[in-house]
C-alpha cells in the first residue's frame, strides 16, 4: 500500500464521498492539487464520472491508497522549433490533429516534412425507396437506422490506387450528413395534421395513441445532427453528400447523451467558439488553475453561496473564507466591515438600467454592457462561479443583460439573468443564462427562457440559445421546448370534421423557437412516425397526461401585457 507522502498530482484512486441518498461510495477520482496546512495534507480531487461542481478538498483518511494509480511518465515532446519542454499531447489532441491532417488538401510537402497521403472514402448504401405503408406492417421509425441499411459496403481508395471493400457496423462510421440550407427550408414547409379527439385511423385501430398525419408528401426529417454517427437520408432515390466527421466538443458523462439538438450547430458541424464578448465558449480545460474552485464562499445579501467552478476574482480575495458582494451593484469587497461601509454610500436598490417588465414581485431590468460596464463585469464574475462551459472576457460592450429580480421592502434582489448579443449573425437570443442556486428548482429558469423568447416575438425573430449548453441548461431548454410545443399541438381544433393542420414554420412563428429546435424536440419526444408514405405525429396518452401534470406545476408565466420593450436596430453604430 502506498504512503500518503507518495500521493501526487495526477494520481487516480477511489475517494470516499456521500451520495444523494446519504450513502457512502468510493468513486474514482483524480488528484489535481496538494497543499499542506499546519502539517495537515489536503488533496483537491475531481471525481472522474461526475460534474466538476462536486470537486472538493479532502483529507488523507478519505483516500483508498490500496488502489492508487500513479501517473505515467511520458517523454517530453519537441516544440515547433524542435526544442524540448512542451507538455505531452493528450490522446484527444492527437486524434484531432490526425483528423485535421486527413482533411487538408493535397499540397507539395515542405522541405524535411512528410505529410500523410489523404485517404478518399467512397460510401455506398442500399437506400430504401419511399413506399406506401401496407396495413399490418409496423410503421417505419424516423431515425438514422431506418435510412441506412446494415448490409452496405464501404470502399476505401488509398493513394496507391487499390480498392478494397470493408464492412462496417451500422452505427460505427464517422460520417456526418451535410444538410444544405435549401433542403432545410423545404423541410420547414411540412404540413402536420392533428386528430386529437376524433377516431383513430384504420391502420392500427387497436392502438391507443393519437396520431397526427402529414398532409404534404413525405419529406425526410433529419434524425440527428450528431457528427459522429452515419446519417444519410434518401432524397429522390439518392443519398446526400457526406463530409468527414469533425472533432466534437468534450462532454461530461452526466450530461444527457442525446444532446445533438442543443450541443451542436444546426447543420451538424460544430461551429467555432466566439472569441469576443463577456463570456465565450471554452473548449480548453488544460490549465490546472482554472480546473479548481478558487472561492470558498460568497455572501450575497441574505444568502451564502458555495461556488461550483473557478472564477477570475483578484488573487488576494481567493484566500478569504468569505467573499462579500453588494447585492445591488455586485461590487466585491474583502470583509463585512468593508461591505457595511460600502452600503452607506451605495444608493442603488435595483440593477442599473431600464425596468422593462413587472408583474407582482417579479421584475426584469435591461442593462447595456457599454453603459454599465462595471455592473456587467461584476455580474459575469459572479456568473462564472456557476458556469463551467464559458470563459470570462471583459469586453461587455456588444452585450445586453436582462436581470430578473424579486422585490421586497429592501429593494430588488437578483434572482438570475441572461445575456444576449446586440447583433447576432446566428439567430442567438441567449448567450449565457443562469439562475442563482438559492432560487433553482422553483420555476425561475423556465421564466428566464420564456422571457427571452417573448423578446424575440417582439423583435419578430426566431431564436436559439448559444451552444454549448450546460447540463442544467440543456434540461431546462428541453423541458421548455417540449411544454411549449405540446401546448400548441393540444390546443389545435379541427375544422369541418377534418384533422387540424399546422406546419413547422407556423409552430416556429408562434413560439419564436428556431425550426431546428422544433424538429429536434419532436424527435426527442419520439412523436414523429412514418405512416402511409407520410410522417405523422403520434401523441400517446402518457405524453398528454404528463404534459397536463407538468403545466399544473408551472405557476410562473410571462404576461406579454406587462412587457414594455421597444427593440433597437443595433446595426447602426450610433445606437451603441
């Protein structure tokens, strides 16, 4: 058994922790840092299969030293100049480098360097033809497996000119479908007919599900935008062109596995992270400093918050047991005495900016990141304590911040916020969104999301949140999309005894939810089925009952009559 002194950074071993049921468990963890306080060693551990917000400092008695795994010593790799000293590359970086090289066009190699020969892959699939469903046969599900037959063969052609057929498993190909925008616009015109209260169709008369039929001819609906799965859809008897798989984002195992609708861009190819603004997408977790929580506790008004992640507050404040924030201007100070002195001079009792919504005790304030830089930067520092998938930047000028508050006799207390770009080229209506931990699981998250779409309705646009979403953000958005779309479908009424009809475009216009999000939500709910040459929506009794129960619990809603908001044309720089 190893000694405590042998435990160093990079070691992996089981660590004792309590789960939600208050039971002891020993998950595998990695040692990120070691410190010695008054002769007592503390270890900062990251639980491998858990979210980073559960990382913590532990003592040696919680370590299982019998099963310790020491880090492997790797040789230092040379840098670009051929000098040693750079850290070894991770396996993910090596795979990404190989993929990037294989996608580069052939060119003359530089002197002293040998580039790999690009491999040309030809895919041949036996694609099913569209046909009428025969009574008695099961409906064809809308998925990638229904579009790619398992008996296809792949021919690999190398630079030498020889070809050899290789058989791959059906879901093992690293090929992504490239959906061009012209096709996706056609998809938006699919008509959906609903039969919620009438008799079930003749086919499957014993089925208790309610069916919605598509009036227009069958149009392929993208089953997934995941870039690591083979998804080739037939169009007029031919397959769409396939592009090589792009390296995906790193994802936590506790996030939902089927997050292709929210975690990647709408065309199936991950978009590059935006490198300007207050909080931008973060794909590099290589810095050991940013992997560790640096703030022990934050006192904000009557609440004490325990941060989940790293936030770049000044270094001298990270050693304090408690960091004090003014709950109205969010200024940070080092002691309670400094906070009390600040409160005698701070005349704010609400966030700076314009109050654009008030109903009951709930208010929303619109804050310009250029006019209120100090508040916006302090808000981003606070938000970074609870958002791991973003990196902090201090350029808040291109952003608007919408802060939700709860009013009492002492003032307007911050509950949560979301930010959005003044000008978004990709139809983003939310950049970052956060409900503070004391107010979570009380319906405020959906209220923030609903308010963001209410602003999009006033602007006359459809919107979508910026990717990637956190695990909690993904759950909230999926729940909101599902409830909103089901509410529309269930409220449709039939005319002249026929099934009511609605198109994807109409759903998008009514809700301001982007078409891709509407389609992905219908697929996530497993509502789309193939029936008699058309795609139909099938609403089962379980889905209807579950939706009705969920809507009874959803008490907080946005009242559009209480919104006083006039959108601005930010394309004119004079508006800034």
